């Protein structure tokens, strides 16, 4: 059975897209069949993977609004991609009055489920309907959180949204864990924030090793390649690989 993992946090700038791309790459390197799904109208994942969002005729938008087959670009660094562009922003309004809106993404994914071991969904930085339908479609949710004290303040809304989905629309949704990101161990504040995250969130799921803050992620994204290809010896590569290995053991 495919594991469908929504990478979700309503806050922007927490490395959701970076995490989605790099975890997908390491899963693919472990001989898993991986599909990445860009659900962010900004199309950052699409751009990170080397496609120009504005040039695309078909995206996730056509699949969830027009109920067309999911457009899939194959074998980009060993992964497949269902891309997005700014058209997806219109879906927020159109889904308000759409029939069966909650399951639009779930139904779009169903025809390809047997082709993939893992489907990773890059959710938009909001608590809106695009994130909601991503959680409805998912089997698991992975939560990246920036290692700053203020980041914890937003988790209550995030967890409330997950609980709302689990209460009715997707009772089987599981929390795959929490990934502390942008960690700076050179400051006491960074260490204190990481400890606070661990103390506050360990009760909801696994707290994975923190991913250090580094400009190398932006450099790799600019080259449209995963970190492991851009800088194989970077210490974050092993952390990402270990997280991917843990995802392979999810129930």
C-alpha cells in the first residue's frame, strides 16, 4: 500500500519544499517508487525540480478542478512529479462550491496509487482548503518546524487542523513525526528552542534529528538538484537519509 505523506505546516519558510524534495530523493535511492505532488500555488517544488511553472499547460489544478488525469513528469532525479503553478490559487475559491471537494485530491491520486510506494505532498503554507484536502488524501503527516521559540506558537492551530481532519474526513491519518529545521547550534537560543520543541511535541510523534541552517540548501535548489547530488559530504545529507529510512518503516 502506498504511503501518502503530507508535509504540512501553515507557516512559511520552514523548509517544507526542501524537505519534500530531499526526502523523496533518498527514498528513491532506496529503490522506492516516489511521486512528489506540488500543492502550493507558488510552485516552489515544481521550480526546485527544474520545471518552469508558468510554462506548464497541465498541473494539479486540472486534476482536482477539471477531474482530469493527474499530470506526471517522470524520472526527475529518480522521482516523478505532479507539478503546480499559480492557477492552483484559483482552486481555493472554486473548491468552496465544488461537489465532494474534500476528496478531490484523494480521488486524483487513486488511479496511480499502485505505481508508487511513497507519495509526498508539499502542502501550501496555510490552513486553507488546499492543505485540508492534502491531509484528507494522506495516510501520514510530517511536520517540519523551524527551531525558533515563536515557531511553537503556531503549532496549536496546526494540530487543531490535523485533529479536525482525523475526527471525520480521514480517521486513519497518522502523524509521521516532527522535523526540526533551520537549526543553529551556535546559539543558546537554538538549543533552547530545540529542547522546547522536543518537550512539547514528543507526545504526538517522533522528533527527528534537527536539520542545520545552511545556505547550501538554497544553492542546491537553484541548481535544481537534491543536496546529496550538490554536496554529498554535507552533514545534512546523512540526517535526511536517516529520516527517509525511518519513513520506510512507518506502519
